[in-house]
C-alpha cells in the first residue's frame, strides 16, 4: 500500500503531568522481557512468561509492563490518546476504521543491562488476525522520558516506494535511502507518534540512560 504519509508526529501531545501519572500507574505492574511476534498466538502479550517463544536478543532487548483491567491508565489520559490517534488518522488521510484498542504496553530500553536496549526492524501487523477476526491497523508510541536522559533510541521507519520506482535489472536498491528518522523534536516528553501497523519500524540501540515509552495498537476489521 502506497501512502502519502507513513507517520504522523504530535509533538508534546501529553503534558509532563499526564506522563507522570502514566509512570505512577505502572509502578505496581511487574516487569517482563520484551518479546517478538511470529506465530498465530501473539507472544508479545501478557501470560507468555512460562515459555521462551519470542525471546530473541538478536531482534529485541527491552523490558515491558502491560496495562490491563487490573492495572490501567487513567481514563482521561486514555481518552486523550484515542483522540490523538483520530487526529492523526484524519490528518494523514488514512481514514482507517477502528473498533478498539489493545492493552497498552509500557516499554523500557536501557543501556545498563549489559546489552543496549533496542528493537530491530519489524511490523506490528504481519497479516495474522486476532481471535475476533480483527487486525492491528494503527500503532502509537508516546515518549515518556526526557530526551536528555538517554542517547540513541531513535524511532525510524521505512518508506521503500520511491526506491522501487523505475527499477531496472541493473539498478541497486539502497536500503539506507528508505530509512526515515523521527526528528530530535519527536523525543520531547509526551510526543505521540502514529503510523499504520504494517509499516516497518525500529528503535535504535540506547547507548546511555533509559528510554521509556507507551505503546498501543488500534484494531479493526481487515482491509478489503
């Protein structure tokens, strides 16, 4: 799918006070290791701590917490996040129909655990349907850490379409030209990044400090 906009950035969308309340809401939730997708049952979800599926430090090094019915984000902040997603959905001209949000994930990438925290290239929707027949359609990530508290941890995404226009057998595709990096201003605390869940993206290694973010997925019926 060719998009005019692959990513929408709402700078400092949440206030520092709202971000502090998200941190406080996460305090009672236990940490788990960040996992990767890859099978019909989503391994990057709560309740998967008993097996090793999805744990691959060549692909991802992070720690996560899950907000759920017992541990939740304050309702006013939840509503504001949903409103921000709808603003991005309209501004980008995606016009995606959304039915509900999955549980939010509180994610930490740190340089202090022996190996820099990162998550290499991946998509949040690889074609598989949820048990109710829906799919992830839009993804969000919200910055919860001040930019001077860490180095690295850049959000990047791929826009390959221009590299394949007028492609000939002799032409070599330069992958680096496909990589787009969110501007430094997008690291400001409270900034919300929204993108279609099928867009390839990554978080580069955190080389100093800790980068914390809130991640979420908006789901709806499959594209037709």
